């Protein structure tokens, strides 16, 4: 899913998931889930949700249905460390996720050299080193915030 705010309700989220998968996103959440199950039934599917720390508990529970029932889509949630905190803080509300959790990983942010390479590739080589360093310094929030977390869920739960 491309970046849009994910503070939405399950019907809006499922319409966007269906649209992203090329399925019909009209009707109720149940109808959209049936459409997705039918359209994805002959495929192995991994759905990736970036900025997943913005998903509500209701949205997470709705997405779990794609994991629990055929075609048993894999789900990968990526986001800030707040994502991990949500699964810890909301453990009782998300208890059904515990048996499905496969792996979680904190990822380091990019290095200053990698950031400079990105600036060069996106904005051109005509920028001075001073301007590049200034852009990088302005974009840095904190070391903690530049790191990301991912969580992978798959049918059958953890097997490692």
C-alpha cells in the first residue's frame, strides 16, 4: 500500500487493500473479504503494510481474517517502534495475533553516507556537499525515530 494515512476504519482499509490487489472493493467488509479470497485463491500472497503503527485495532483484526482463512495471505507490517509498542500495550486485545506471530525485527536507519547517496540520486549531483549535509541534518529527527520495526505474520504461527 502506498503512503496514505492509515487512521481509517476497516471498510476504508479493505477497499484500499482490494483496490491494491485488483479485486472489487465495493460493499461491506465481508463482501470485500469474499472478493479478495476468490481473486487470490490460486496465488501465494504477501500483503505489506507500511506505516502500520497507524492501523487501529479494528483494522488489524479485520486484516487477520486474510491470514486465518483461505487463501491464508502472509501479512507484513512495517513501521516505527510504536508498532512493537502497540502489540505489547494492546496484548489482550490482540491476543489472537500471538499464535500467528512469526518474526519481528528492529531495523537500523540508513547511514549518513547512504542518505547522501539518495540525495545525489534523487536531486542530482549538482548539489554541494554542504547543501547535502544540511538536508540530511534537517531530515534527521532522532536515531530512535529513524529505525523501523517489522512484524511478519503467517498461517500456522511461529515455527522457529
